């Protein structure tokens, strides 16, 4: 692949970076390596937010197109991103909503077991603990090995645990960056007749995903990180065959057939939509979804496979750097297939290293005792090399 001299990026990324993030070329600009916390909204998304702010200030100028067609496009784009149909997408305002949908709508009975690795983000733990307490089911957390989930042990547990009913995982760990093989877990779940739910927020946007190939039943994903969208944008995927079997655990007023007719609302017919809109809670933040549409369209234009290749190469760079700097430990697995964009390092002095990075304008975070760097498609190898060098005093 040819790279642009100016940016050390492939030409399509260099051009998009110049248009969407002009501030990144300012003298002394920050090096933004914190997508695992909060994504950088592209200029076209920021423009959508500004457009809506103006429209809400002068609401007489709002048109029908500013409402439901925006949400319809969000469902279509989210579906395209994960190889689903728009009928399988419910728009939500955070990942947590989709995880609660999974935990409270999927069948679970006394004695059943839900498997997950230890070290999950709390949003993917608390809903299951509460549902388990209410039903008499059990959540079994499998121990980590060297800080990362042991996939073989998870597959073994799925195959052999006498009461396994479901598996709930994060695709990519929020702190170690370990990526699970969703297709392998999905196949094991299918073989066992167990349902399979995924928190995809730390993977989607850095990696492509095909939910059908992975055999996922319910997926929840916030768009505020790797998908570079506003807070308050997220979606849940519910596999088509499951949609009509699940009753919404929290009930929206526009979740039923005919609810678009705002002239006749007081018939109260419990006639849930036959698609995943039955799980939505309207009113949704139109301005935020309008901006999300811009970000998802950009990501699809750039090509998720090309983005993943760039991020994988930055990961390779981190592995090579750690090999040359034995004081710093890489917690993230070294193999490309087992990592995404979250890279976790343990330097001898985590707090001091974090302070050094901050002083140099390298935006990052510290999670579970690790310095977490999370670069994206516009991170140049040169800028990433400078950040890596700051990890070693
Ligand atoms: C794995 C994971 N799940 C969920 C969340 C957040 O969920 P929500 O979108 O509900 O705030 C985060 C990060 O904040 C996360 O890293």
C-alpha cells in the first residue's frame, strides 16, 4: 500500500483525516489515543450536530425529514455495519440498554447457568447478576489467565457445563484489549442450544463484523467510542427469528404497530412491532443519530477492513516496541487475531507514565493497572511511535 508522505497513512485515510480532523495537523496538536473511552466526532458529524442545534433553536424550520427518516437511516447503517437487516436493529441510547434487553428478555430459569469471562465491563455483569438473582439462575465467571480470557476453557465450559443456558461476552476487553473469537463461541453455543450475546462496543469501528457468521443472538453496541459518534447513540441487534419471541423488558410508546399515527394513540393495543423497533424507547436524540449516520457512513466509505488492517499494523508496531523495551509488559495478546484497537501496557510506574503521556499531549487512559492506548484509522505510525517511546522512562 502506498502511504501519503504528509501523513504516513494510505491516501484515502490521509485525505479523510485532512477533511474530517483538520485540528490534528495544528502545531502542538494532541495525539488522541483514547478511543476506548470517547471517540473523536468527524467534522461532518459535528456539522450535523450544529445543524440540529440551529433547528431546535428555530423549530418552525424542522421538517419531517429531520425526525423518523434519520432513525430509519441509522438502523440501515448499523445493520450494514454488522451484516444484519435493518429489521433486526433497535436504536438505543447506550450499550447498557441493549445488554439489559438481552439479560431480561432471553429465557432463563432456576438452575440455569450464564457463562462469561472474568474481567468484563460492569455493564455486561450487573444486568446478568440481577436477572440471575430474580430467576434462581447463576452467573459463572471463568478466571482470566495472565489477564486475558482463556478461550479454550470457555469453549470447554460451553460444551460440558450441565446447565449452560447462555453465554455473555465482550468482543474486545475494555482494559486488556483481548479479542475473543466470536465465530468459535457462537458455533459452540449453537451446538449446545445456548444463546449468545455480545457487547461489541470495544470492537466495532476498529474491526468489521458479520453477526450471522458469528451466530450472535443479541448484540449491544454504543457508538460513542470507536464509531466516533455522540454520546447517546447506540444500537442493539436481535437475531430475526428471536425478535418476535422476545417481549420488550422496558416498554416504549412507539413500539407497536400503527404507533406512527400520532392522530390516534389512545387505543393501547399491545401489538408489538414485528421487527426490533419493539425494543426501542422513543423519543430518541435525533441530532445525535443524525451525527452517528455521518460517522457510520464515513467508516463504511473508508472500508472497515482497511481500518482494521491499519489498526492491526499499529498493534504490530506496539508488539515490536515492547520486544525492544523489556521493562514494559504488554497485557494485550500478541497475535493479531486476538487483539483489536485497545492496547494495554504495564510500565514500571503506571501513574508516572500516565503523567508523562499527559504532559506530552498524548490522550490515553489507565484501566485495571494498565496504561491503555487506543489508536484509530487516522493515527500515524510516526505519532504512535512517539507515544510508545514515552512508555519507557
Ligand atoms: C465493554 C464496555 N461495555 C460498555 C461500556 C459502556 O456502556 P454504555 O454505552 O452503556 O455507557 C463500555 C465503556 O464505557 C465498555 O468498555
